[in-house]
C-alpha cells in the first residue's frame, strides 16, 4: 500500500523532519520518495531503516554530488529522494546508529551551509522586494510620459507592485526567522569546539 | 594551518589506516577496529576528510580498475611526516600528563 502525506517543514526544522520520518519508519511507514511538501510512504517492516537529511553543497545532479552520493552508497547508504539541494538518505538499522556526520567540525559546516543557503534566499527576496517597491514608487511619484495614460491605471499598478513588495519583504524576513534554531545549534557547537574536537 | 597544530582524531586514524591501501568502507571498519569500536566515522565526515587530505597531498587515490567505483587511497610521504609530527606532539602530551597526574595520585 502506498500513502501520500502532505506536510510542511521549514528549512530550520530539518531535524524535526528527520525525527518525524524516523517515527514513521518505526511504525512501518517507509519513505520512498519526496516532493514539495509531499512524502511518499510504503508499508514495510517497522524499524527497518533510519533516515537522515542533508543539504548538499551542490545540486544533486552536479558531478560532485554524484560522486558523494555514490561514495555513500558504497557505505550502505541509500538515497531515497531529493528536493532542491536537500537529499533524503536511509540506511538499514541493522548496520547500527546512522549519522552522516560524526564530529563537531563537519556538523558545523553542515549547519553553516544551511544558514548560508537561507541567507542567499533571503537576500534574493529582499532584492525582489526593493525592485517592486521601486516600481510602485515610480508609479506614485514619477509621472513618466509612458504611464500618463490615466491616473487609475497607474494607481492600480502601484497597488499591485506594493503588494508584491510587501510579500517579498515578508519572505525575506521569514528565512532568518525559521533558521533561528539552526543558528542556536551552530553557536552551541562553535562554543563546544573551543574546548573539544 | 601551522604544522604544529593538532590533527583531528578522525584524520589521525584515517592516516594510520592508509599505511595499507583501502577504500572508504575499509577505512571506516579499520578505524572502528583500531579504536575498539569507540570511534565510528560517519560517511559524510569521512568523505570530507578524504577530500581535504587529497587536496593537501597527504593521501592519494590509487589508479583502480575502470569499472570499480570504489576508489582506494594510500598515505603519501607528506602524510607520513604529518602523522609523525602528530605522534611526537601526542607523546609530549602523554608524557606531561603522566608526570603531573602521577605526582598527584602518589
């Protein structure tokens, strides 16, 4: 039996997502694929797999990612699916505890990859917001000849641009907001690294 | 990084393992064996360490058979030097630890 579950996890909640997938696996709901906010499960042996998520350095189709994923395959780790640069891995629980990273440095660099990704997304949203606000401002304050066709038109456009500007501002603010737990974990690890490896 | 700085535990054991040519899975098993199952190297951490060591020239990939995806690695002369420096550094740490802690205990 196949099941599709729709659920949303933010970029800052990938550990909760992992936990949820592992709880599902413990109940015998085995993840077999992912989409945007979509999870495909099949019924299987409870507790057969452990799942882990990783944000790769490159897109999954990049040569470096392919080399990395085939290295993991040699270690008995299977790629179940991917979404953007996120990859969903699993390994048989008979192989023991499954983690992708085993020391502080590599965990730090994974968290940093996530905060950087989130920063880039946020910056892109901020640029879009500025562009739309600028356009809205143009319609309101500059009476350019090419928009002199009528006050109502330009007013309508400026409202739409303004709305887009507000939307992208919210998106830009959302990324730093949802990644707070990641930054907290990162700070804790950086402190820990001052005294141990 | 200055030569005097410490190697990570993972790098120390990876370099030790590669006195014999080994592929990734072999290194993981060997490190677990050497450390009496205390240290289990995760695959992502191992991959990152191997790439850094390759870039630094402390290990090299053996030209394997074409069909084999599993690359084998082996330590280089530079890698052996790094390991020997680390060995001396650890000896100093152990020696000083023994001197001071023994005095305390006796």
